C-alpha cells in the first residue's frame, strides 16, 4: 500500500483567509535580506528579511480589501480566499510560488493524502526580475500570474510566459513613451543607465531602439546593480562626469536610483535632468536618499491614478489582532508606534498600551491620494474575480471547452481560469476598461510626473502630461500646461544636444565617425532653400524664384528694367524732353529768322531737316525706357537707327554744301550746279533709305524681342530687348558709324576755309564728339550690367544728339540773338571777296 511521505513542509503564508477559491499573492514587505551560504548537505535556512517596505504591505492590503469587497457584492458568485506571502530574496519568492502551486494543506495524514490546494491565480510581484523567475515556472503548470507592477517587455513573450498577465503597460510601451518625451523637449543627446537585470536591460534596449526611431542619439549606456561591486557604480559615475549630455534616462528600480543619486551628490555632479521609469519616479523611499536634491525636476511616466472608495478606512482599521499569525504586522505596528507588543522580543522600548490606532496616523501607508500601482492591484483582483465568475456562471452547452462544455465548479483547474482570464473584458466602478491583449498586456496609458520637491520624509510631484497609446500617433503625447520644475529647481528647459539645431536656410552635414545627432550646419547653396529646422537637404527654387536673405523661402526674383518711375529713368526722360524742347526752340528761332543771311547761307532746308531729325533722336531715346514689349523692342532700335542716319545725312549734306560753296566761289567754277538743293535732298533720302532697307531686313529675318535675362544675375531677372540678329544691330550701328566717319573726314578737310564758312569747324567738332561717344559706347555697352546697358545706350544717343545740336546751331543762335550786326549779307560774303583779291 503506497504511503504519502512528507518531504518538506510548505512555509505558511504571512496573511491568509479561507475561501471557495483561493488567490495567491507574493509581495516583499521587507527589502534587503541576510541569507546563509548553502552547504548543499542540508536545507538552507530561510533568509532573514530586514527593512520594512510599507508600499508592498499596502499592495497586499489592497488585495485583501478588493477580495472582501467582492465577497460582499451579491453580483459576484465566487467566495474568494487568499494566501499572501511575504518573500524577500529570489529563492524565497520562487519557493512561495511553488507553495501556492502545490497547495499543501496544513494537516496531512500519511495514510490518507489530501487533495491539492492550488491557488487559482497568483498576484505579484512588484519587480520584473522575480516575476520572470516564478512566472516561467507557473507557466508550466498553467497557473495564471497577474502582476500590477512588473513591466519588463520580456514578459510579453507568450512562448516563455504563457500564463502571465499584467494590469500595468509593458516597458515596450513605456520605452516608446519615454522616447517621445525626450524628443518632445528637444533632447537629442542623452545618456542611458539601467540595472543589470531583465527589467533594466530589456527596457533600455527597447528605449534605445525607440529613441533612434525618434531621431534621439544615445551618448553612452551603462548598467549596474545595487548589490554589485562598487567599481561598476564608479564606472557609471565617471562616464556621467565626462559626458556632454545633460539628460539621463534611468531605467532601473528605486534601489539603484538611490545609490546612483547618492554617489553623484558625493562627487558634486549636478545640473543633470533625470528621466525615469515608473519603477522609481514616485517611490517614497527616494526621500531617504542622500542625493535626493539631484532628483528634483525628474520626469517620468506612471500609470494613471484613481480613487478606491473605502480603502482608506480599511487601511486605518488594520490591527495586529486581525492577523495574529503575522510577524510582519507586529513589526510594523511596533515601528509605527515605537512600542513593544506583549509577546515581543523587543525589550528596549515601552510596551504598547493597546489603544494605538492608525485612525489618526498620517503616513504613506494611510495616504490614498496617489493610488497608481495600488489601483493596479485592485484591478488585478477584479480581473481574476470576473474570470472565475464567468467560469462559474457558464451555461452547459455554450461553454468554451470541448463540445460547448463548461468547467466543473467543484474541481476548477487553473488552466480553465487562464482561459477565462485571457478573455476578460469589464469596466471598473472608476470607469476604466480592463482587458488583455494576446500577450497578456494592458492598454498603455500613462501620466507624466514631475518630481517638484523632495526632502527628508516628504516628496511632492505633479502630473504635467498624459500619454495614451490608444490615440492617433501624433496625438498620443499631450501636455496639460502645468508648470514644470527642471533640474536643480530651475524653470528653464535644459538643453541636451550634440549639435544645435540647423535653422531653416541651412542643412545638416554629419560629422565623420560620430552619431547622426552630431553634425555641422552649412548654408544652402545659391538658389536653394530649406524651410524646416534640421533639414537634411536643400531644394532648388523654381527658375523665376530666388531664396530670401534667410534662405528659408523662395520669393519671386526682382524684375529689373529701366522704368519711368525710378530716378535714373526720370533723369534720362527729362534730358530727352529737354533736348526735344531745346531743338524745337532753336527751330522756332531759325524759322523766325529764316530770311536772314546766316540762316539762308547754308541751305536752310537742311538745317530745318536736321533740327527735325534731332528732335526725333531725342524722342526715340524714350522708347528705351519702360517695360520691354514686342513692339517697343522693334521700335527702339529701328527708330534709333533711322533717325540717326537722317541726322548724319543732313550733317553730311551740309558739309558737302560748305565744300561746294567754297569751290563755287573760285573763278570759273560751276560746282554748285552739281550739288544744288535737289541733289542735297536726294542724297539725304538715299542715305536714309539704305538704313531703312537694313532695318526692314532685320525686322523681317530676326527682329528684336523682349527677353528675360536670368544669367547675368542670380537673384534678378533682367527684362531686356534681345537683338534677335546681332548682325542686323551691328549693321545699323556700323552704317551710322560709316556716315559719321565720312562726315568727319569731309568736315576735317573743310576746317581751314575762311571764317565766314566756319560751319565746317563746328561740324568737325560735332562729328568728333559723335564719334568719340559711339566709340566709347561699345565697351561701355558690353560691360554694363542689367538696366545700365540701356542707360548707356540712351546716354550715347543724348550725348551725340546734344553734340550735334550745340556745335552746329548754338553759334548761329548766338549771332542771331546776341550779335545781329554780324547777321548781314555783307558780313557773310565780305571775307570771301578779300580772299579772292
């Protein structure tokens, strides 16, 4: 007959209560422990737990409160019990989990073995590393493990942890939220520190990947453990000391943060902005850290807080008499009230009076104003209760198992609870929806916490933003406008960049051998812009556009032409009109004195024709001013060419008349009959007609046309008249030059004629000025930029026209108006007779 022999006895739970369905809980009421070195010959002694951890005990009491609330709610069928273990040290935690899985009853008859008393689900633990340890084992037994605080992304691996659930978002979501937070404040150059366990390493790996996707660079990554060698911590501190980044992302527990802050404080390393994970950012133990001042201004995400009605009253009613078998409750009571209970071994303090109560005690334990992770415990209990309730109320034939069967309510197996827990979906009394995805994860929603004040025993933080993963990607991170306290109590956002942002108008050029956040900013090339900050490349402006002075916008290029509105155009217009008016005035004088000898002396008809042509020359210069058009381009060059040839033809005619008149005064000469008025008119007409033919050919073959010159200036468009055919232009100009040279030569030959015929001298001077102007015009025209090219051409027209007008007609006007005694026939022909004698 087989006999059950007890190989060992399960350790009793710290807190327990019987029920139809038992929930297990694993918490660490005391941090730190002192264990023995195993000999591997006898069973090791259980570790001795040291410091009181009020937060963990508060979690356990919230679990008890939720169970009692459910048991009193008639809407729930299950009568729940609990077994809560106080476990410190990884070995002790795994042993507690195995005790809950084995479910030994207290009394075992060796001849009649009792049935197993397995917990249907286990709540805990608060840390990721121990949860990974026992959740992996519980998964083999298909016992659900539901954590309120274990955030390691590794626990989402369903192959390794098939029975794990959590009411807190995964570190993968938190890592992405932290990366968005860092990016939001423009911190593109940060340091990263974690502890060496799965929580820190996996969480930081997720953060680094998310940060790189957000364009954030990691200057360094270091890891250490609180219980590790000091040189690991010292290496981290030295790295921080010699780094250039001012922001540290700390993915670790409160224990590592305490020792890191203390060491940074001791080495006077300040002005650091810490960004933390939910494992430490609101932990009350930070108030005990020597380096707590360094933590002021820290930012981090935590789960949303909530109110749990009735919890405060439950916590304040706790008394050792409720848990007579709990050593921890006795230790906590003695610590809070600084007294010794009757059967206590502590003889150095006064005995307790029996009237001690938590009703008037204000402490972290009784404070329910910031229920965050505590609320996760509450949700975890309700999630299991809903699963068991759904299991118990299953209708046969409509169940989830084989052939629509339901579970046997008298022999519920953990794997059946696991099935219902995976599909649980309910809304709490606080209005929050509780559900799990295929990996056992909860939806991610965080509050952004700012650690605004930390002193010994007190900690103050405010919610300054929200991250909700269920919202669209660009609206997941929302600031609420609350004032943020930064590192050291500053109110200025710290700057942590490897290189300052490149303003619009510049582009980034990466520095060789450095991360992508380290770059130089160089201005965009000519004709290119960048209109966003930190642009990777510049873009060319359209051909009619040019960058503004900042290089961030393409603006229409300035269109330049010689207009009537600008000063230069106004001045040239005035000179053109003055020339035309002055020429008209001289013509009026000549017309008035047309019967006087000095007017009649040298073919007055040619003089009037010359004055008319000069008027046209002055007026044709106006066609060069204003916006070029198809007609103005054709008119300006042809009008200029024809009027100038007409003028030169008249001057040439007058020069020939002077020569012929002198020859005609010689004895026996009949030269004048060969160059009379008719011949003079024909010569002017013939010379002008040749220019007209040249212009017609030019306009027919390839006429001038308006043209946008974009090559001369990069930032301007020069509106000008393209020549069409350069040959036509230079043929017109060359023909004018040919006639001018011929006129100059003839006038030069006649320069020594008697004074009475000194018009040849004035014609010589006028032609000298004319030729000089147009010879200097060629290089000036070729080298002048933009609208100044047109101005040079107008200047040449005006200068040569004024030269002809002044040199030929002013001397005669002086005689007509100021020296009328010389305007006689005798005076005009007198010297000629003297010469002949």
